C-alpha cells in the first residue's frame, strides 16, 4: 500500500454530502398514561386536603385533666366540629396549650369573643351537669361569639359559663357590699320561680364592694323595671328581735346554694340591659320606702344600754325611722358618771307625707334633712329606751315628743362632728326598775323583826288561852251535851207514847180544825147561792137542812 492510500490521507472532497431528514413523531406510548394519571390524582388529593383541612386553634387551660390527643372532641351543641391534635406545656409551665383542629365548615366558631371550656362531671350551684361524659369521656365545648373578627388563640374557661351568647334575655348589674353565699350559676327568682341566674361577679377596684352580673331569661326580663328591687335570698332568713321571730326563704336551692330575688313595687316599662341596681340584704329592706340620705344623730343614755345592739331599730310612732350604728361608753364630767353614747342613722324621708309637711314647715326646699330633724328636736323630740322582746331582753330606741311647758324646749345641739344630739329620757323599763327599787326601799323600813316578835307573843297567848279553855270548858260542855241528849229522849217518849196526853190534845186540835173547815165550806156554798146575804143578812126562809156530814161533834 502506498502512502497515498493511507486512511489519514484523504481528500474531503470525495465525501458524500449529508442528507438531513425530519423525523415524524408518532402516537406516544401508553405507558406514559400511568404516571400522568397518578400525578393528576395526587394533585387532586392535595387540593382536596388543602380545601378540607381544618383550622388549627390553640386553647390554653390550667390543666389537661381528661384530655387526650386524637380522642378528645370539640363539640358545639353536641355536634362534633373538631378534634384535639396535640397537648403541650406552656413556656412558664403554668398551663397547657391544647391544639385543636376545627373543621373548616365550622370556621364561624373561631371568632374574637368565642369561649371554650372542658365538660366534665360537675356538681355546682347550677345543678348536676356533664354526666354523659362518664361514658363518652370529657370533651371541649364552645360558645360561639357574636363578633365577626376571626381568631385562633383562646384562653379556656375552667367552668361552663352560666349564660351563653345564644341565650335570650337581658343582663343587669347588681352592686353589693359583699358576695355572701352567691356564686356563678346561683338562681334568680321572681315570685319564687327561677327566671335567671348569676352570670359573673368581681371585686370592685376600691375593694369596698362586689359587682354581680345577673341574666334574666325572656320573657321574664320584662318584669324588671326601673323601680325593681333586688335582694339576697340566700339561706334561711331567721331573726329574733324587737319585731319578734321571722323566718323567710325562697326555696331549698336557695337555702343550700344561695340566690337572688327581685320584685317590682309598681308597674313600668322594662329596664334596658346593663341597668344597675343595689342588692339588699333582705326583702324587708329592699321593699322599704325610699330612705334618702341618712342623718347621723347622737343620743346619751344615763341608764344601762344592755340589750341594745348594733342594728336595733329606731322607731318613731311605729315607723322604723333608722337603725343604731354604734354603741360606746362616754364619761360625763358634769355628772361624774359613765353614760351610753349611742350613734344612729335616721332617714327622715321614711316619714312619707309627714316628711313633706315637716320640710315645708322648716322652710321648704332650701332646708336639708338635717334641718328637718333639728326642727323636730326643737319641737321637743326625745329618745327613750324600750323593751322590744321580754324573752331576749332586747331593747330598741323610741322617738316621741316630750310634754314640756311652752318656752321650756331646749335648742337643738349640734356636736363638733356635725351630728345632732337628741335629748333622752329614762325608759319605761328603767322607770319600772326605779319603782321596784322604791318599793323595796319602803319595805326595808318595815320593822319585820318587831312584827315577828309580836306575832310570836300573840300566838303564844292564843295557845295558852286555848289550853285553859280546853281544861275548864271541856267537862262542862260534855255535861251539857249529855243533858241535852236526855231531854231529847224524854221529849221523844212523850210524843210517841200511845197514852200520851200531848198526843190526845193534838188529836182534838186537829178535829176542831176539821170542823172549822166544814163550816167555812158551808158558808161559802151559801154565799154562792145567796150573794145578797152579805147586805141583807140571812133570812129564816133560807134555812136549809144540814147535811149528814155536818153532824155535831
């Protein structure tokens, strides 16, 4: 082979021109359908999962008692709307965070003012609840709010709310000095029928009272008017005082768990929601006439104030004019003795129409209640202690006008602390004690020892006289009795013997009386036949033969 025949030595011009041909695409293979369908199914599942995925909520509770991930349900009106997915501790270890998956179709439940709580078996003032969870287990309940603002983080309630957002009725606010035995769920009564419940309570910011929120169900909320009075109907109202024994209660539930009652003295339009009322201690004070602002007065009693207690009534002509506020002893330098210093709160407006008349007499609308009371003191008003109950010895203060000569009424005294001092008089009990003491003093002056000695001497003299009479007169009396018996026996023999002359004389006397009777009967018969014989006398022609019965003796 020559060098010219080497494969590396060739002439490019001798190569053939390449021919470019376009490849015709045919029908793709059916194998590719499988991954395509699988991809479409996966995409659909993802879209469905995204669309059907629930809303994750985080609810904080103090304890996860009874809650289990994947088992505890979220219910609304006993319809399952979600499931607990996880439970974890909070960062400060003071609570638990429960992650709940809320169904997307129930997303309306996750709003700003929704409330969540765990339903467990519970016994409280509202009754027994959650017994169904003994079989099905605990669950989380929700009360949907009325807000439109969505929310995913909530703080759960430890107890079920007494009033849910779907309840129909009206809420009112009560102010009270203390809570007493009331609590969330305590019943509200109207004429002893439960018409609502206590929804919540809280301590006032100044710490001097309690504010309660009560809910009255429809249609009973229309009975709550601007003039409605609320009072604490908890337990048994048992009181033994100057007014006697009083027992009052609403129901057994109120006795055990407490309750609130209300009543409207007058009809009126329904009160709007949120109206504030004062919660009175009992029905008597709640339905009492408007008292107005109290006027503090001071009374100094020289007698013992034992039996007078704080809260004792102050009466004025049978009207409870006020109550005793404080009791203390005070030294009287003038009399060098201790006196009872009693401070009371009086309510002049409780006099009703009498208050209006007194106010007009005191100067009209420009005068205050204190001025009205000062005018009463100027007219002779005085205080007196009286017994309200003989069994317990309790006292009360009675106000009345003293009978004083004209011009002898002292001017009202206003103390340094602005209180009006009401003059006092000794009470009826003190007067009775004085009278008893006077009687005892008079009896102490009687010489009982001398009287006793004289009585003993008189008894001794009488005994000696009786002894003498018994020794001297007894034999003589016995002799007289013996002779009397003999005389009686002799008289019996003289009267009862057949041959006794006394009996014969008595028999003849009786015969004479019989003959006289026959003569009188004959005379009467004659006069009946001849009545004129009384004037003319008896004539010879009127002689009538004697009857056989009128024979001579």
